C-alpha cells in the first residue's frame, strides 16, 4: 500500500489522493486500507517515515565506503542523497519529508526539517567527531531549511533538477557550515587546552608586587581552519 501511495502522490498530488484510489491501485479491499490506516494522512505519514529511514540508510552506506575525509564531505553526501531521492524514489519529489502534509508530520514537537537536522547532527558527530551541542543543531537547522528550499527550486525549474541551482545550493551550504561549524570546532578545541601553570617570577621580569604572574590560555582562532 505504501508503494501504491508513493505512485499516486506523484500522479495526483496529496490533495488528489484518496483511500479509494489507494485501494484500487494496491488491489486491496477498502476495508484492508482502514485496517492499517485511519485516513490518507496516516498513510502518507507512514510513507514519510519509510523515506526518512531510507535516507539515513543511504547516508550510512555512503559513509561506510570510507572515502569521506572531512565533515564537509559528509554534508555534501547528505545533500547528494537528498537530491538522488528526488530523482529515483517514487513520491519523494512531492512529499519530501512530509511538509506538504504537515510540518510536524514526523514529530509532534518539532518540525520535519528539525528532525532531519537532528539526525544529520547525530551522524556527523558519530562519523567525524564534531562537538555536539546547541550551536551545531541550530546551524544544521538553518542549513537544512536553506538546502530544502533551493533543491525544491531546482526541481521546479527542471524535472531532473536544475544543475546550476543544485551546485549553488551545495556551495552555499558548505560555506555556511564551514564558517559556523568550523568556528565552533576551533573555539571548542582551544577551550579544551589546559592553562599553563603559574611560574615563579624571575628577577627583572617586570613582575608586580603581588607575586608571580600566571600565563593565560591561548585565544581561539578568529577563522576556521582546514
């Protein structure tokens, strides 16, 4: 039934989808549809959850190949797989991760792109050792929203995705995250450096009357490296 649902939303859209059409396409009795799904929203929600699982599996497969040297390669892979699913997964171009139905389709408390950003954060932290925290989650939410909007634009302009728009989307997101995540990582690394213990003042070193002077922790770099 989920496969039939995916085919139908590409053909008639979410608004045109009905449980009757679904039963006919899946070649099942209408009662069988209602046995599992109370309405078409529940059917699409199940399809969207399946798509999210498929997306994460595709990412895991890319990462398992071991040819991603840096975290920004992981970001590129995430964008590439999202684009690929628009091209090859039935229903995905219409539904994406469910926003066409409800921005809280994946989770009642968070919007759909927020859920995807959280999953991406988990993958990047596990695979590349990026420091997790509110700053990373916020940056990824912004990146996911921007990428989602630009990729939708690309597929509105061309049924296979306008390559110029897709290339600009990847460049924009990579630059944004390099600035945000790279700076945060550099600051985190700097803050982890222990302070150098105070040393006894040497004669003629210009010490004050109160005794030895401690050497402070190095300031974090102003710009990301790498």
